[in-house]
């Protein structure tokens, strides 16, 4: 096995590995043993790695801006109230028993998926999984505590003080991963920022009004957002940076782009996606995202097929619908 790793993010904890086809059965045997009868010998040594990761996150201004933005965006939902890595006080007093209890509650087959991509024969792989991981007993998960997705009302402002460059990030709440507007919002994002000919690239970067600027969408299982960011020039006020970013949004809403722009951007995205999906890791990630977002595969394909059909009117509609006065603004100011 190569590339053995794991990560935790919104809505998911994922374990990844590159497994040779002729060792698939051995891998499955090891994995079922790991989940059926785990020995948590590395809990305390591994905490040292988590301490270091937390310290690095505290020293990372981009992480601080990101967390400030999320906490202002979703004040009553875990997307905003709980960081993935947790708080310092959690790490100071680690509870071994709580960890074990968490494992036994959530690491159950009705809350897990095995996602495979590559040189796989379903007719031979499925019986192997049924004999191994398929023997794990299911448990009642119970209903999760409801989170309230109340977005910002008006302009919600936050400030982060950090060494280095200054800048502004603006974010608007949008839609969850399975929402029908997701395709149009992703096309809108590419119109704004495609690293070369987007509105933000031409109006702010090539014109040298800002040294660096960009945008990105995020679609999670229960919610989504779209953000813009801009780095200030030396001596430039952050208020000016905010207005420059909002000026790009105004251009977008005025329709200062053509259907030909959309078609070219979507075509380039389609080519990039096909090149990316030549790799098993990208394919397995796409399937895993569908599982995490509780989307049927036909819904995923429908979103892919919807992008080439997006019109200028669609982009104007989603821009007008979601990019309003209710937004989060984070200033990154230089300081200790």
C-alpha cells in the first residue's frame, strides 16, 4: 500500500490509500480488523502532531481570516461554530474516553462508504468487501442536533491582525452542493476569476489596481458560499480594496460579459476536468464527494451536464439572487 493518509474536513473524515489490485483482499482484511478491534496505542503520541498542526494554524493569517469568515457566516451552525482542528482548550485536556466513545458511535457501516476507482472488477471486489468490511454491525446513529443556517444580515464585519500583507475577503452565502443553482454559480465564479481573463483578473490584476485578487465557490452538504479576496498595495486603504472588489460584482451584475465568454470558459473547464479525471485519485474523490453530500450519482452527472447549458441570463439571475447586501467582510490588517 502506498499513499496511506487521512484528512478531516466539513462533513467528513476520509482515509485514502493506493492499493495494488493483487493485494486488495489483504487490504480489506487489515481494514476490517482496524475498525472491528482497534488498539489506540498512538493516541497520546499523535497528540504531539496535532499540537503542532494547531500551532501552525494559529500562526497562519490565511487560516485566521478563513475561520473569522466562517464564524461570521454561520453563527449557529457547526460550519461556523466548530473548527475542524478544534480549540486550544480541547487539546490541553484530551479525553481518551471521549475519543473511544466517538469512534464506536460514528465509525459504523451505515455511516461509512468504501469508494474504489482504478483497476477494479466489481464482480470480484464486492464479495471481498462483503466478507470483510460487510461483517461490521450497523448501529442506530440517532438524529443529529439541528444546526441553524442563519446567514449574515447586512454587512457583517470582522478584523484579523497579523504580520505581513494586508487584504480584504468578502463572502456571500449561496447554496448547498445538491442545489440546482450550483452549476450557474460555478460558471459565475469562473467568469469572475479564471486566473487570466476573468473580470477580477482584467479589472484589478492586469490593471495593477491590486497585486493579487481572486474568487472561489464552496458547496457543502447543507450550505455554501462564494468569496472574493484582494491583497492591498503598500499604503492602499482596505476600504478602497473592498470597493474595488464590489466594483467587480457590479460589473458582473451589469452583464459586462458575453455568452461567448461563458462558452469558452465552460469548454476550458470541461477539458480540465476530463484531464483531471484520467487519474484514479480524482475519480475516487468525485465519488466520495457525492456520498458526503448525499447526492445520487445521476444528480452529479446532471450538474456536470448543466454547466454547458448555462446562459448569460442564468448568471445574471444567480448574481442578482445571491450577491446582495447580506455578506461577511474580513479585513486583514498588519500588526502583532
